[in-house]
């Protein structure tokens, strides 16, 4: 096995991939032409909404109740003021409007590339020319994928969008409370795989794509949670405002992504704490925004 150094930095603490080269048939990845013409086209249940959902203030229990918990997210209580959170992840269409209005240049565009996993390859790689418009690198596009979550955006890019939209990134606690929709963690409950966009099949040998997607899915392709939030689990990791531990260069990311498998990272549960270097951008990481109900909350 390869050392986990690269993936620890580039894939939110996911362990290293095997060194064996896989064929496209084995991984279940779209063939290059299919993948490069579009970024995971597919059907969805309903049109995405730009609405935000309000979450009541109060004292909540959060933390990783799974028997596979890493130990850095113990069950604990948090007290939150009321807040708002986006119904769905920020989409390519929304991010494009921000770029058109502001001229914002993302971190990968400034640095000439970003971190990409492409089906059939053996590892995550820094790909020259990969950016939010080209999520698999040169030759790829987001044509027809306006309702997919934007990816290959750094933490700074996500913050810039949020500020332009008059919002902010959610804290780790806000994100988890919203994802749980009021359900208290139960350490005795069996860990169930939710209906979401994640890797189905024997990782990394083959993604059988029972959910219909290899990479991202359009927002709203799966049923909302109890308070109407879409894709809180799976699809893409989501940046939060919080630093990961004492290392301010790492930020907490939540929710897992299309790359997570039930028998591999199993990160698609509310309590799991992902982490990522805030200056890097990956094609399985996006974000959603939050907001304050009372404007005095942040003064």
C-alpha cells in the first residue's frame, strides 16, 4: 500500500489507495469521453430551491455515535442561537453568477490547477488546468451541470461567495445540528447507510452506481431530511467555518462525498469530522452557506 501522506492532505483524511491500476470497467467510472463531456449528468426529483431553512436555537447533543468513531468528535452538548442554512449545496449556476458579478478568481485558477480523483486512476492527483469549470481537468466541463454542487473551490473561495451572498459558512455545530434535524445521537443504534450519493460496491474495485452517479449528483436528487435540507450526507464534503483542532490551516468538512464507501471511510454520517487544508481545492468538496436570524448575533 502507498503511504497516506498525499490523501491525508488531499482527500479529507481518507486512507491511501492501493497501487494496483484499475480499468474503467472495474471501477465503474464513466469512460473518458463520457466523463469529460459532462460532469455526472443525471435526473433529479425536483428543481433546487434557493431558500434557506431556519433552525431553532437551543441546546443540542452532537458528536460521532458510530462504533467506528475516531475519537475526535465525542458526544457533547452545544448551545446555539437560531440560524439559517441553505436548503442545498451551492451549485455551479449560483457560483457562476457570483464570478460574473465579482470577477472572483478561485484558488485553483490562480495556482494553475487543483486536486482531482478520476475513476480508473490509482490516486488523487494535482491536475494542471483543473478548476470549478473543469472538475476533471482540461477537456472536461460543467455543461449541463448547472444544478450540480460546485467543486474545486478552496475555503477562501467558499467564504468569498458567502460574503457576496450576504451569508457565511456554517459552524461545525450548526452544520451537524441541521443535518441531524433534531435527532439525538444514539450510540446503541445500528449504523445504517442513508439514501445518498456515495460509492456503492467494493471500494475501490468497482462502483456499481446503484444511485446512478459516479461523481456529483444534481442537488435534490435524493429525499430531504426532516427539516427540508438536501444532500446533507454524501455528494460532496462541505466546508465549515471551524478550524480542525489547533491547526488553523485545516478546516472541518462534513457529510462525506461521492467518494465514500460503506466499507471504506464510512464518513457519511453527521458526527464524522472530515478535515482539509483550507488553501487546497478538490473535486469532491463543496459548501453551503448559513446566516444569522438575529443580526446582533455576530456583533
